[in-house]
């Protein structure tokens, strides 16, 4: 868990010119004012720190926070600093001084005389005194050519002698990878002539993915002086282990939820089923009107309600695991996911497992009941948001009525369960790409290419899914199979979405 350095002053001081701790490395977030340093700090730390407001010089003092702690006590600190204000003026003053950094440290009166000028001094002083690497933010919301402050601020950072990694913030949602790559290349071209810059990476405070943080940790290791790299190796390994453990936990909770859904079988009253069938025959012949829900419809409603509860609970657990939970956030996420699916698709019913066409008609009646609002499931969230392409009619067709020696049971057919697996993975991607910048999870676009990537990866594992559903009555075995499958698919999709991070993700299992 991240901790605030200011609340624990007895701990060793961070690395710096005035007292370097050999077990501590420090990163300083620095940028022009109002670019989003504190917002990004919140995302990297996974909790709310500082003050976020759309105004200049909101952060007035440099604050340090624990970002990673290794098992051996090694620590990686993250400093949030005031933004550069009048950086052009500061660079000019430092050029005119015989000892630029000495002049900088002697300037104390500007705090009262010129707040913007003092903020620039504070930011630069922090880089000089505390940091091993400077993380310099730029905004993709403006063109590189329009950001006139970049050149003087690069000059200021060059005086510190530290390596600089540039982070491209405010990229927008992950819905257009080609556009984001084009923006990244524009900024790389703009910054390639500046000596301190060692790398330019995308890291949007609102829509970054945790795998991009692993790429950043790897680059930090590369740009450090050789003597400091072994410490960063241990810290990077600890950070990677923490994130992969969270991935494994996420896959476990989704797998357990899916296994419970797959194992659910609700009894259907045999006598009531026969009476319902006779009433449907009479209705079809125009002899009588059937206004009473059939046993299949009643069981179907109960099954769908249980599904709704499972999906909502697992979504809440997923948000909580990623420090993004809040009132109503699960409902917002499910509504967003529903918009990413093609609701015109429909599943074909499984006639071999259905008790004749009349039962299929009863299931269609359930679909009409749901579509008309007769079954309240959070504004149609189940039909549209969770089963996705199934839609209302698909929800009904996804039900199987199975007869056995102890009576009839209603359950989900495998094609519906497959769709639930795809929906679970898309939910995970939405959470994994959400930063803490706005606090708890907030609605953003769900890219359509996520679903196609998931579907492709699942199609290659058709036999594994069938094996999982084949032992659905054993929830422990099904959970284990699904957890392994979900973890592999998630890693494959994340590597496809973020190729630079492919080496940080678990490799696929060898075929047995």
C-alpha cells in the first residue's frame, strides 16, 4: 500500500544530493503547470493524493509518496512537485548567473513576490536535490509545436544533469490506437534533439493500463547510472510481482463467478410444465388466452436474477481490487460495456437440449417479458450489458431445459456461457485501463477492438472452454480451468494492445 512520506518522517530520507539512502530511489514528476502531475500521481499510487483542480499552481509544495517497496526494504519514492510557471524567465535568469544552481538555491523571496516564478524554482530545486530520474509530463491535448514552454524547461532540466523520461498525458480514451501512436511519434520527433530526454512513453492518467507502468519501470532501470541499477532491478521485480498478483486475483474472482453461474440449475415443476404446454397449445389454436407465466418463464426469471447478482458482485469486486470502487460504479461500468456490443447478434437455440418447440416458445416468452420490462434487471443491463450480443432474445435462447431422473432443470447453455466469458474479459480490460486520476471508476468509451481481440483469443481455446463446461457441476475444477484460461487470454490481449509490454506478461502455457 502506498504511504505518504510527510506522514512518516522517521523513515530514511529519499535519495538526494544532501543525504542519499542506498536503499531508496526517487522519481520526480515535473511539467509545466496544469498538465496533470497530481492526477498521474494518483493513478500511479492508486489513491487520492494532493489537490486536483483545473487551475495553475494548484500544487505549491513538493510531496513524496512511497510507490514501491521491495521485500528487502528497498523503496521507490514518487515526488509530486509544483508546476513550472514562468520557465522562460527562469531559464534566462539562470543563463545570466555564473553559478545557475547556486543562484537558484538562494532565491527565497519570490515565494511572496512572484508566485509563478517561485513555483518554477521549487520544481527545479526538487529535481536537483531529490531525484534519480525526472518524469516530465506533456499534454497530447496540444500540439508539440504549440507547446512553447518545452524548450526552456528542457534547458532547466539539463542543468540538473539527470536523465529525463517524457510521459505523454491527456491522450484520451484507448479507442483509437493509430491516433495515439501518431501523437506519440509527433512528440518523439519534437523532443529528439534535447539531450536529457532518454525516452518518450504514453501514460495517460485516465486511461493508462498497468502494463504501461511496467514499461516505465523498465525504462527507468535502463537510464539510471550503472551503480544504481541493481537497486532498481529489485524494485522493478517487486512492482511487476505486485501487478501480476493482482491480475491473477482478478482472473480468480471472475473465474469463480463464472463457475457458479455455469453450475446453477433451477428445478422446473413437471406438472406445471405439462399444464403450461397444454395452455400454449390452446392459445396457439385460439381456444384460450394464456396470461399466466409458465414454470419455465418463472425459473428463467429466477435464473436471470441470479445471473444479475453474480455479475454485479464480481464487477464490484473487480473495481475494489483496483482501488476504483465507489457508489454505483459497478452499474456505470456494466452500462458502458453494453454499448460496446452488437445487439443485433443472436444465439441459435439448442434444440437437442430443449423439450420441444413449445418449450422453446416459452423461453421466447421469457425474452419478450424481459424486453418489455416485466423482469427488472437494472434497466436491461443483463440483456444488453452483460450477455452483450445475446440481447433479450438471446438470453432466452441461452437457456437449456434438461430432463433427468430427478426432474427437469433449467440452466445456461454453453454458447451463452461463452458469451459471459467474453463479457468478463471486456469488463476486466475496462477496469485495467482506468486510472485513479478522477478518483473511483468513471465512464469512458469501450473500444470495439477489445471485443474482437478477446473473441479471437477465445476461439483458439475452444476445446478448453468445452472442457470447463463439461465439468460444470464441479465448481472447484471449473474455477481452476477458467482461471488458467482467463489469465492466458488476458495476457495475450494485453500484449496485443500494448506490444511494448509483451515481455512483462506471463508467457502462454505449453500445450500438453
